[in-house]
C-alpha cells in the first residue's frame, strides 16, 4: 500500500514537472489511463522509477517527444465508424452547403486519418474548395505524420471498406499512390489544410468554425477538463455550427449541454443552439 502511494506521488510530480518545464498539461487526464501509459513508458525506456524518468525528462529535452508518444493517443483509421461519416454526409453537409465559405476543425487529429477522411468527403460533396481545414494536435511527431499523409499499405483495405460504408462516391484508390509497402495520399488533399500545435487543456479559441470533430479524445480527460474542452468547442462554433464526438463520449453531464441540440443522436453529432 505504501509503495503504491509513493508511486502515485511520483507520477503527480512527473506530470507537474512536465507542465512546468514544457507546458504540456496532463494533470487532469483520466488517472488510470495516464498511470497505465506512464508505467508502459517507464518499463520500455528502462527507468527503475517514475522519479528517474522525471529527472531525465527535466534535463534532456529529447525525452519530451518520446514521452508524448506514450501519453497521446494515436490509434485511428480513415472513415473510422463509417456511420458517423455517413451521417455527416447526409445530415450535416446539406446545412454546410448554404455557406459561401467554411471552416472545419479536426481537434486531436493524431496522424491524420480523420483529417483525410473529411477532406475526401468534402471533395466528393463539392465543398473542398470553399473549406479551410484546421488539423491540430499536441504531439508534433503526430502532426508531422499527418502532414506527410503516408500509411502502411496493409491498412488500406480497411480504409477502403470504411470509405465505401460511409457512402463514398469515388474509389479511395483515386487519392493515393502505392509503393514499397506504403500508401502516399495525394498532396492536393493538403491544399486547404492548416496543421497546428494546439492543446485543448491550455490553449484558447483561434477561429470561428462551422464544424468541429473531436472524436475519442475526451474519454481520456477528467470531468473538469472535458467541460473545458466542450466550452472551447462551443465558443469556437458559429451560430448553428456542428460538433461531432466519439461513440463513447457524451454531452449529457456537461455544463454546456444546454448550448447544444441533438443533430444525429446515435452518432453523437450536435448542433449549437442559437443564443
């Protein structure tokens, strides 16, 4: 019991050190998830304790990227949960067509799979050229992968099937070239994209959006931090703008729930109410 308590203190100090030294704030992430990921990092990087890991982090800036690789979630796929993208296509896009220009924010874009899903969907619906996409994440390595748009070829079959189920109007193969076991997505898909480092924990609103998609990120936050992020999305959205969350995420217990109406309840797509 004492050993566990000491370990928890070490983790709290590590997270505080990470925030004070580098301004990355994981202090209000879900405790069980953070502890599990830090334990994995400590073991795989060969540190005998969390205190030893903290010492290395504080004195070696090169450790930051390695540790963020464990703390940030980078599991995604193109058109993940196809019914969500079908709902965007069928229920949200008709509203977006009424605007002369659009801004879409993919928050927590990880290595870019969701971003490219949206760009392809908007191209198929004739909205790409009038849309500016903002792809943000706190992990610079992930942002670099997103901007490169290169994925293992053995994932493409799954991406293709998801695209078909989402109501895709073209062949996914139209958007990438394959070589040496990799699929490289066309540079034209990035013409309308701004890649940026942004933290839902510490950063502020940076533009007025018509659609925000932040899926499977909030489940790693505690309740207070979830409320902060949802408040950020609310303040970022234009009147009657849309917010998409992950399948296990909800507005139900948020202080901002009254600011949104269900658009497609089963897909966790909400529309901001008018004031």
